[in-house]
C-alpha cells in the first residue's frame, strides 16, 4: 500500500500526549488508513505523520475526520533509516538493516 507523509500545525502548546495517543489509536483502527510512524513537537505544535493508505484522498478524509489541520500530503517513494534507502513500498523499509542495533 502506498505511504504518505502528512504535516500538521496546531497552536503552540495545544497538543497533549493524550490527544496524540487518541490520533495514534485512530490510525490503527481505520479500515482504509493505517498510521505507520509519527513525530511530534508539543512545544511547537507540529506533527509529522507517516501513513499507509490507498490514495491521497483517503488520507485527506482521515485527517478531516480526526480534526487534524493539514499543511500538506506527500506520497513517499523512498524511505531511509540509519543510512539505508529503500523503496517506501518495500516491507523492510523503516526497519534497521541487519547487523545494526544488536541484530
């Protein structure tokens, strides 16, 4: 399934760990969109979310449904992790290469 990166900006200080956990749970229970990874800055009011979805429209609808202000949606073609670049569609993308981190 294609992967997308979304960027969201909230008023600084308005994000809470509880709200982020709500969004994360929603990303695991939706039939079309699945949360893959996320990065947060509570003090700056920013979320970068990586999602798997059938298309950009499904991502936009998911964000709207969960009241996420949307700065942009980018379909990902490549994904890098600790210096290894793979196709974003590769099931191994986002995992550390063998031999790193005690593997």
